[in-house]
C-alpha cells in the first residue's frame, strides 16, 4: 500500500516560498511553488504539513507544503501563536489583489483547489471555451475568425438585442430580437452571463444561448469580461479559459533614437497605450489568473488564430486538469 501512488492533486492558488517561511519545520525540505502549479499530494497524514511533488518536475523527492487547513487559518489571520508571522503578507494586499473575482468566504480561492484529469468523451457535450482578453487583445475578432474557418465545429452563442432587426437578419441567427421590457425581465432573472448597452440598445449573451450551441454538439466559444467566469465555472460548462494577451512592446529604452526623433508625438501617445495594455494584463492576471487554463500571447491576428485553432483541436483529444467537483 505504501507504494501506491497518491491520486490527490491540487492546483496551487498562491505562491509559496519555503525559504521565507519561518513556520516550516525545515526550510530546506519545503517545496516551492507558484500559483497555477499542479501538486501531487503524497501524504496528508500531518494536519499542518503535507508532502507533495510538483507535476512535471523531474525531482522525484517530495517536499513539504502547508496543508490546506493550515494555509487557510493563516490567510484568515488565525495564524497559530505567531508561527507564521514573518511569512504572512498583509491581508489587505491579498484582498486587494484578489478583488472582485474572489470570494473571501471561499477558502478554495485562497489555498488549493483539488483537480483531476478530464478528457471529453466522444458522446459528451463539448467544453465551453471562454476567451478573456486584456486591453488590445481584440478577442471578438479572433473568435469570429476561428469560427468562420470551421463553422460546423465551432459557434458563438447568439446574443439578445433590443435593437430593431435589419432586413437581411433572421431572428435567432444574428441575434434574438427582444423588446426592452423582455430584456429587462431577462436581466432581472439573471439570464445573461453578460450584457451591455451600445447606442441606446441593449445587448446580452444568455446561458441558454450557450446551451443551445452545445446541444448541437458544437464547441461554443464566448468572449466575455472576466467577471463572467464566476457564473460559467460549473460542471455543466466545464469552461476552458484562455487568456489572450497582446504582445506588448518593450518600454522606452528599446526604441530606436530615430523613431523617437521623428515620431515624438506619436511616441508619447503609444507609450501611454502600452502602459495601459500592460496594466490591464497585470490586473486580469492578479484577479483571475488562477482561473486561466492557458495564456495565448497574441503577436498578430494570423498567428494567434492558428494557435487558438491548435488549442481547440487538442481540447477535444487530450486530457486537462479540471476541479474534481466537475466530474464527481
Ligand atoms: P450591431 O447592432 O451592429 O449588430 O452591434 C453593435 C455593437 O453591439 C457591437 O459592436 C458590440 O459592441 C455590441 N454587441 C453585440 N453583441 C453583443 C453582446 O452579446 N454583448 C454586448 N455586451 N455587446 C454586444
């Protein structure tokens, strides 16, 4: 029995640096990890310290990591008799970075999430693909391109709108056309995963619209604000989350003197945009990074599209880590 491999896997939702942890019984025995790492927990015998290996690590020896319970008590500020004072980051910092996407009442967010390998079987409905993008990523365009290449396999969820139907449009194809009253009722009933206003008309994507794509056995691709992830992260949809980040050029120093000289004005404008793009990516990463399965760095539309196509193909053939609650 001693030789049986542990089947318990956890996705780390925080960074751990043993050398900075005064509470550990042995710093050298600690296993450093970063948020998003998958850890195979070898033993949970001790209530405070588990032994674990990092999946994909060639190092065969297990190291010590704080147990879920211990880490929770520490994050909740109930740390044990000053044991972990030195390691304890300011709670304000953590809550600040956790932001809206976190649920402070949900300790899973803070520590570990138990995961398992999941492979979609041929008779199962395809997983939902969720694209989130930082500023400048233009994910809608990316989504449309990939779907246009392969419309029998991939589809968008048809949105609702209150704007009048144009002559060439068909209800239920481009949009579900509804009255403002209906839209408001639907909003109140939480039918939409996201909605917004454009030129005084309402637009929104419903949960039902996703279901109806999946019912046709097509892979539904949605691009949403990351806040929508909370609603979509269910066993029903098993979302695979792709974070599209535009490649942000290096800062000032890397630019040639010639460019600066000739494009002084443009230079400042661009620089501000670049700052904003960088900031937007950092913000999403801090708040939602733990929910992201894959980061796609977008150089240009053509290569990003090819990469996305590759990811979608693998999604149907290979297995991926998902929360155990999705498969039990
Ligand atoms: P149109 O009325 O020309 O079809 O769409 C105009 C704009 O409405 C789009 O460019 C987009 O900004 C917005 N829009 C379309 N569909 C949706 C949707 O599902 N949700 C949101 N929030 N906006 C949408």
